[in-house]
C-alpha cells in the first residue's frame, strides 16, 4: 500500500499544480486530495481518515462558499488590513483613473495574450498624410538650416510664416475647425522628420500639438471656445503655450502655487464675474512668443460666488497675453537650443469666468484634464523626437564608420567600433517599434497612461545611449562644433527630452510601476476601493481573485523557469516564437515579484523608489519586447533578423536583470529567498546580445547596407552637396563603388607590382601598368576628395568666439512686455516601419 499511497499523493500534487497553472487554484487544491483520501479509505481508514476528511471539507467549504468565506475570513481580514492599505489622495486617484490600461494589463497578467499582441496593427498613414510628409514637411526641412538657427537664436521669419501657413500647428485640430485632422501616427511621423533636421523647428511644431490649449479645448472646451480659438490656433494667428511648471512645482505639478480668486471685475468696460490671477511660471516653451497662455492654477472662491466650496482645486484657463498684468518675452537658454522657452508671470490679471477651458462648470477639474491629456501627448511627441534624432545619429555613424579609415581600413571593421555600432542599430530597431505601436494605440482610441510613460522615458534614455555611442564612433569629428557636425547638437539637447513632460528619474521611480502596480494589476485597485468603502462583498471578490492570481503565477513561474519557457504557449510566428516563450516566463516572474513587493512593503512601496524603479525597468523592457515582436512579425524582413535578435536579447536580459535587482534588495529577506526559488530557481539564464549578434547588427549599418536605410526611413535626407549628412551620403556612395578598385591597388602594392609612393603616383603607376583604367583612377580620386570633405571639421577665427553676455533679470518683477509680432511668421509613402 505504501507505493499506492505515494502514487496517490503524487497524483494529488499533479492535479493541484495543473489546475492552478490553468487558473483554477481552489479546484486544484480541493479536488487534488480526493484520490489520496479515497486510497486511504480503501485501505481501511482509521479515525485519522475521518479527521482528514473533516479538515478537507471544512477548508473547502470555508474557502469555497462565498457567504461563509466572507463572514469567517474576508470580513475580519479586511478590517485588519484596511488601515495598512495606502490611502489615495484625490490627486492620486485622478491620476490613477486617467487614461486607459491597454497592454499594461497584459504585462501584469503573468500570462500575456500574444495573439492579441501580434494581431494588433497600427493605423496606416492616409494618402493625405503621405502627401503632407512628402510635400510641406519635406519642403520645411529643406528650408531649415539648423546651424544658422542655433546661431541666430530663432527660426527665420519665412520659416515661421511657412509653419503657420501650412498649418503645422494644427495637426491635431480637426478639419472642421481649420486644422489638418491628422492621425497620431502622422503627428508622430511629422515630429520625427522635423527632429532629424532641427530641434528648434521640431519643438515649435511639437508643443501646439501636444499637451496644451488645442488638445484641452478639443476634449473639454465649450463650442464657443472651440469656434473662436481652434481655427486661429490652426493657422498660427494664435501662438499657444501651456504654463504649468513653477519654481516650486516641477514634477509635483499638483503643488502649484499660482492662484486665482473668483471675484467681480471690469472687462471690456463692463462688470463681470471672473478670476483675478497671480502666477510665476518658468520653462514654458513658446512663452516668449505666445499670444495666448493656457494657464494651470489653483482656484479659490472665498466669497462663495460659485458655490459652497472655498478651494475649488486646480483649474485651466486661457489668458490672452495682451491682458493687463501679463508679463512675457524673456527667454531661457535650454542648452543653446534655439526654440523659444522662457518664464511668464502675471500679477492681478483679471479674466472673465468663461475663459476657464470648458466654462465655469469645469472649475476645479484641471488636474483631471491634465492627467487625461498627458497620457496621449506623452505617447507621441517626445518618443518621436527621440527617434528622429537617433535616426540621424544612426545614419551619420553608419556612413562615417564606412568612409573614415584608420590603419588602412574603414573604422567600422574594427571589433571595438562594431560594438557601439551594433548597440546603435539594435536600439534603433526597438525605438521605432515602440514609437509606431504606441502611436497606434492612441489611434485605436487608447490613452495608455503607463505605456505612454514607458515610451517617453525609455525612448529618451535610449537616445542618450545612441548619442554617446555615436560620439565615440565619430571621435574628434563629433566634438568640434560647426556645420559639418550633426552629432554635437543631438548630444547637447539629449537632456531636454529627458527632463520635460515628467523628469525621467521620477517617471521611472514613481510613475511607471507606482501607477502600473495599482492600475494595471487585475485586483489591486479593486481591493483598495473595496477596503476604503468597507464593502466586504467587493473585497471578497477582489481578494479571492488575487489569491488565485498569485497562486497561479507562483506555479507558472516555477514550471516556466525550470523548463526555460519551453512549455509556454506561443503562436507560431517563426523567429519570434522563442523570445515570446522567454517573455512568458519573465511575465510570470514579474507578476509574482510585483505581488510579493506590494504585500511585504505595503504603503512603504511609495517610498521604496529603488525597488519601484527596478520593477519599472522590468515592466518597460517587457513592453519593448512586445513592440519589437509586433514590428518583426508585421514586416517580416529577413535582413532584419540580426536587429531583431539583438533587440529582444537586450530587452529580455534587462528584464531579468531588473527582477534580480528587486529580489536582491527586497527588505524582507525571507520573502526574497522564497521569491528567488519561485522566480529564478536556477539563477540568471538570459544573456546580453552575443558578439556575433552585435557584429551582424553593426554590419547592417556599414557599406551602404539596406539595414541602415530601413532603420532611418523616417528622416529627411538632404541633397548630396549639402554640408553634413548630404556630403556623407555622397562620400559613402563613392567609397562603396571605389572599394573594389582600391582593393586592386592594395594587392598590387602588397605583391610589389606597384611601388609604395604618394597616392597620386601610385595611381599613375597603376594606370600605366594596366591595373586600373583612367576612369577607375578618376573614381578613386573623386572618392578620396569626398572622404576628405566629410572628415574635415570646421575652423573659426578668434573673433567667432567673442560672446556678448547680458545680465539676467534681477529678483524684482520686470516690466510688462508684449510679444514681438512676426511679420513673416524621397517619397514617404514608400517608407516602412
């Protein structure tokens, strides 16, 4: 009977594990013991069997029947746990509820629906959008001279006029209001192309189409406000800015000190109910040239003219800059970039109550408005800006490493240079995948709060790495500024994208996992709401689901870790299937780790920013893997295999590394030890991209390879004679054509057929001895001259370094000023993702 008893217990465990793996934990652990009890009964049970049956039935009934469970277990548990649950302030609640979850829920599930991921197809550009990219957008890029813009400190007057006339500022405004009515992907594509040409032009177009008056008006404005402002914003008759950041309220936007007092005042010669505003804002893009401010402030009603509340909360209003008391015009200097950015202040500025966006009924709704709009805006502009700049750097270093020679061969052939080139190529592959698919989510009607923060933070950080690697490859040519140098402006402006629309440090440590852990988790938010409401029934549904969810992921994590993900279900999608299986394993480990971190840390998780940051890293790199797989399956370009392999290997390795970091630093060491056995019983199993993969990725950028063109298909490429990228493209083309000819010369020198002399004399000898034709000699000389042009750096006279320094404004309030009026204010349809 002993072997049968052992066998019955094994069967019980298998049944329990199998059903738990399938998400039926209660049935698994309840039914699993039926067979051992039956064997015991058949063997002639004793009083011990009776006791075991009673215990088994008791546990099954208490845990399985909702009414009994709620009375005996859940009710007391809720009363005990509720005081320790983190309390949500109203601003936190609004932030959590803003936007939609989208793929965030899949990332937290532990069992992602890969079919859904693969099936998702971002909206394609329309014919009209293609025409705009190939027409006005390309024409604008042709007009831009970034070196002159940075030197002059502004866009040229004819560029301002063109931007306004072609409605670049109205891309998100529907055609019925005079705008272009573009999709999110078109918006992103325009920003990407402009970012490849000029940061100042890019930002000038980006801001009116991102978080600001137009988007807020479209979602919340009254019809009267829309009819007046939107047509004027679309054609640049009104230049908007959005004044949110203050000296004492940067990332903590809810702490703004700008105030508005509801009162009666004079407007256009009559007494009206309005708001008297006082504010001090800084870092406001387009503020120096704005004609209308979108202003965020805290609204107070001390005389209760609107109701019984005194502090109505954060409110958003439109303030024309010609209103008495408004001060604008001064500029900040954001790392020598020429886009308009500066402070704005207002003292006792009176505006009618109907200047509140959405009218008086939207008083106090500003925080909700900002949170709901930020999730969409952050998905588009800054990821697109990062991708555009990174594509330029990719294109430049691919050409430069092929043209520039040291020790008799192109520098791209050295393994030490291949490493950064491979990183650039692989990073560029996933960056554009994230850009396109995140824009596709917005086009699909999503407003993905967590995913948008991931897209912004990890894209701008990726640009930092691409820029650093590109600077290393280009060497001295990258550190000497001038028209020849396209990398220095990118390198200089990287911190801007990292800082704005949510500083990256806080986005990583507070927002991504802090918001995702509550919003994207299938049960956490429901538990918090139920505990706060003292709703036992709702708490029971949430906690029961959570226990089943945790047990399922514990079993999945162990089994998937032991098998290396081999038993994971993944669609048959060729090369992408293997990383999807690995991702399934990591998703289960992530879900368990997230639950253990929340259970052991509780409300302290808010302050455990290093733990939260590492969980954010894991979450982000899983999303990057999703996006990369989606791109690869959708395009299925065999030549991109190395890029796909590099990107997925990097993303999966970074995910595992982040989860290990959480376990190693979890304060509860007992929980950490158990978690290590559950999530990584065999330790780290994933590695960074191999040297072979990195080399293959690097080669996709060299010698004019098609991979370099596919990775940089969204940027503007100037004519061959333009200093900078145009000359590089021309030099690369000639270098590749001349390479076989030069190889014949080198072989002849090596065998002694030609004597080692000056280059011109060697070529003359080669022609004389029939090794080269005269046409081949001319080609080598032409290629050499083109190479010399692109490796040249700019030189300046001593006078060029003279700088006129203006004293900054003092602490006293400056005089009121008004904006200066501006008197002049390759086919994209063939591009692939």
